[in-house]
């Protein structure tokens, strides 16, 4: 159920917020993305345009300072492969710049990623 309030005479849905717990400590992007998308699908109505979204990570520790909890449901080889891929992506972005790697969706007509990567503080250089 979506609750509404009125702003300048217009009906506007109330903000939504919540918390997602991952269950285990992780730095695997696919796990984090899965959790965020599940929360998004449960909380956000597709009938309205999203104007702002904030995502916060709490209790962050360096991988070298923490510990790694093994479980029966994850494949350590797959996780290691994903970590190496993420390290390679970060290395390419650091060496060749923000527009060196991007997703195919960023080439669509109304996409703004490539344009925004060339700006400083939201302003054209």
C-alpha cells in the first residue's frame, strides 16, 4: 500500500526507506546488487519516477582486517574470480579514466553517464 501526502496541491507518494542485511560480511558486488534489487522491488512502486536515491554501507572494514566466513552455499572459486574481475575494472578505470569502461545501456539515447563523467561537480568543464 502506498501512502500519499500533498505538496503544492499535488498528490505525491511518501518516501520509503529501509535496511537490508546481507547475512555475512562480503565485498562481492553481485551479492550486494542482488540484495539492493530485492529491496528495491519490494519497496518502490514502479508507477512513480524516482528522483533521489541514497545508499549507505555501515560497519565497513578492510578485507585484510576482517575475517572470511565460509559457508556451504557459496563457491569460493567464483567469488575469487569476481574479486579479480573487480580489481581489473578498478585498475582500468584508474589508468584510462572514467569513460574507459561503461555498460551498453550508457550508449542509449537518454543516457547521461558518459556526459556526467566529463563534468566536475555537475558542471561542464
